[in-house]
C-alpha cells in the first residue's frame, strides 16, 4: 500500500476490490451451476 494513503490510492484500491469481487461472484455462480447439474443426474 502506498504511504500516505491518498484519495487516488483509495480509488485505485476500490477498483481492484470491485474487480476481485466480481470475479468471485462469477466463480460462485459457476460452482452453483456445476453443483446443480450434478444433483440432477
């Protein structure tokens, strides 16, 4: 992390966190789809 923690650094970190969160949500959706298809077999 950059010291001092500036407004710009905060915005950049938030953008990275939102990207990571979005990827996690996609991963969880894929896992749910796989588990659902396994349960229906």
